């Protein structure tokens, strides 16, 4: 049986980029692959969220929002294990054990660490340096064969593979070496205002990101004001036309139409038509999701699903951690 593991951070409101790049793909995998042959574990990565300060009440609400959004998007708790990372203590414990075989130099080379450190005006948390090791623990704890990741997470998965191989070489075969799965389209949705940057939950320019709970009028306004260029030709060229290419990517991911087909359809039309079609596609995708979210968010059913998910995840995690500790010589 193959195991697929992935998670989404619970910091801030989820964006269209989170949905297209991660959650929508999770649902597709759940529906496409045989549940008799594949085990799915999807979690809310709340321990990763606290690498930078989070207001506690807001964090608690965001954790629940992500869980409800998973279900609203179509994840089926009968087919997948859905749980909160911090409720399975083995994540943190294995994270520390893997730190003992991690090198400071390889962690300092992580691109995201360097980027985030450059933006920190005050002291940088040590967790910001070591969180890729916790990410490795998230994956290795469940013997993952496949890990759906965005383009910006490939470096972290490579570290995971290196740590697994290093541990196996030192202490005997313990971990499966996971393989990345990167979506061919939509793996990285860009900012609407700065299309050379990834769409981000934490972007201070709110009109740069479409949030999954944005109402239709806000979505329309954000897309209408999105950056394109002065050329006026609808063409896919991420280097020369990043804004237009980003809109085409969004439209392709939400309609299922290949980008070349969309470009052909809109030949001779202007950016206004492109933005109109993207707006319609986004609203059509998000309206039913928002309705389901409202039903699930405060329901006892959500707590029941998360409790069941915690119990199922803990069984697997406990077995793996015992195996690791025994290999290290920590078990009596």
C-alpha cells in the first residue's frame, strides 16, 4: 500500500494559491487513486505556523478554518486521515531526533530560511532554522511514498530524502525514501500585484491575494486590478508576461482547459475579457466551497472527524517512533 502525506500551514487565511497548489490536488488524488491501494494523511501544520508569533486565539480559529476548508473542498473523512499536527506529539519528538543528524550548514542553505531571515527586523527564532527538519519528521513519521509539494518546497523534500538516507546508513533501514509529486500546472500561483512573487497569506498588500472566503464583489475587484502589461496580447510567457501568464494558469486550473486552448479561444480579445473569465471561474469555484465551509466550521462533526483522525494518525506515528528510538539505542 502506498502512503501519501501532506499538510497546509494554519497561519493566516488560506488563499487561492493554497487551494489550487495543494488542497484541490489533494481532493483529485483522493478521487483518482484506489483507496484500497493508497493511504492518505492530510494535516493542519500548526507547529509550523508558530515559527513566527501567532496571536493564540487567532491561531486556534485558523487551525479550525483550515480543517473545515479541507472538508468543504471535498476531502472525504471516510477515505483520508485528517488531523492536527500538534495533536500527534510524535511529530515534535521525531523532529528533535532528526535534528541530531542534521547539519547547521544544510539548514542555513534553505532558500526559505534565508528569505524569511532577511525580512525579520528583530530576533529570528531558532525554529525558523530547524522547521525543515520538522517537515521531514511530518513525512517520515508515516512512511510516505509520495509527497505532493509546490515548487518552493522541493528543496525541503530533498532535505527529507537526505536525512532519511543518512539515518538508514547510520542505523539500519528504517525510513522509506519519499518521492515528490509536483502538479504540472498551478504548482505556484503568483501574486496579483507582483506576479514575480508567490501569492501569500502574509502579503501586506491584501489585493495581491484572493482568499478562499472573499465574497464575489471583493474577488471581482482584486482580479480587475491585477497587474498585466501594456502589450494587450493574451499569451503565456511567465518571463515576459508574468501577470497574464498567472491569470491564464488560474483559469486553466479552475476550468480544466489547457493553457494553449485558452490562448486560442481568446485570440484577438483584450485583458478585460481574460479578467472577466478568471473572475467568473474563481467565483463559480469558491461559492459552493464557502457554503459548505459555513455549515462545517462550527459543527460537532468537525471535532469528531479531527478526533478520529488524531487517533488513526497516532497509531502509525507511535509505531514509527518506537522503531526510530530502538534504532538509536534509546529503548530499554
